[in-house]
C-alpha cells in the first residue's frame, strides 16, 4: 500500500491508515469521489469511510499523481487512467474534452478508482498440467466476470511460463505481453513492476490488435499474453497469431462458456475450436471457483475453490 498512500492527500490517507491490516490486505479498490465518502471494496463488497472528499483533495491528488506537472499526464488523461508504482491503476472520471470527435483529455476530475494490483504467486501452478501438453502450451482462454480474478491468474501464468518449472521439466518460454491497460505487468517507464520470469517482454499501453502484430514481428514470442479480448479486431489479430505458430493465453469477460460461445465478435475463434482450454472462473460475494473445459466445452477438471 505504500505507493498508494504516498500519492494520497493527508485527509484521505488518515482514514485509510486506520483500517485494520487484515482488511487492507484484502482490499481490491479505493474509490474517491468529490462530495461523497471514500468507498473501499473488499472481496466485491463495498463499504464507506467517514470522510467526504473535497475538490481541494481531488486537485491535490492529481498534483501528486503528476508530480506537480499536469502536462506530463496528457496521454494518461486521454486514456482515462494512470498507472503508479507497484502496478496499481488509478481510473479517472470527470468532464471529457473532445477534439475531432476523439477524446483529448479528462478535466475537472471528480472521481478516482484506485485498483490495487494483486500478485498471488503460485496460483497458476495447479492448472499447468491442464495447459501444457507434449512440450507445448495450449491456446487458453480465461473466462470470468469483473473482479473474478482473471488478470491475477493470467499474470501468474505469464510468470510461470517465462520462468519454467522448478524441476526443469518445463523450460522457460519467451513470453510477450500486450498490456493495453497497463494492468497485467503494471509497467512504469516501460519496466514491469510486478514479478515475472527472465524471458518476458511487454508492450505497455498498446492496443491489443496492433500490439499482437508488433510483438510477433519484433520480439518473436513463443507465447502471447493478452487481457480482455472481445472486439472484432482482437479476433482477427488472434487468428493471425495462431497462423504464425504463436501460442495464446487470453482473458475475456463472461459468466460462462456458453455466454462467450454466443458472442458475435468471438464467433470465428469459437467456431474453429482453436481454443484448447477454457478456465472458467465463478465469483460470488462469498467464494470464487474454477473449472477447466476442453475445446468442446467439456469439463476436464473438478470444480475447485480459489482465492
């Protein structure tokens, strides 16, 4: 939490620092809204702290995020989020400024959403036997609702693949991450802030479809990692990557395999049955669970509770 607390105005720091250590460790989001109480999210459940954010707090927060030089945040304000040390992401909402029909910036920022980057080292290990066959990683899609743990699992898979197994039976592979929203690797100045193996390359803040082709041309990855696919251009790039002999591991929003199967933009991928494994995450307020399906949607693992 240190990088987050360092960015916050004192008025917001103080009520957060009074939260118990056990709650801080489980916290997923901090939402700061001008004129409203601070909201925290723990395991998907919202609660509020007894302090209402002022506009002065919001301006001070922006100053600290920009190191008192707002022009340095021009690109971030266009994207609507800022990545800070530790890979944490601060989403922004306020008045949108348009130029030629395109978003130029966000001004009068009145809402902030701090998404706390989580590393859960080793959570991918138990699923490796389902995803690695005959010396090759299988094309894999992780399906889950928002905050179900998709990105955390994807991140740990990238760590495992780029490190190899400790017993040497699985060699480290070259991994390319196309991190459109700076969420997987949490880069600052192009350098990942989270833990990965030695064979990792990241294209940060790059659109997925274009980034996949750039990564293949420039870095020759063996495994390509992308988050939140769902647009037609993503599907085209994925098909190109598969035809280039690249193994893909990706996430997408969805509550079930059937829901993803019926998404028009993903139809070319699903109809070809090119995805060999689906990891389906279920998320309730009380628990998370995961099952593995094959290319035909048949269950190949027992349903397992995950943290």
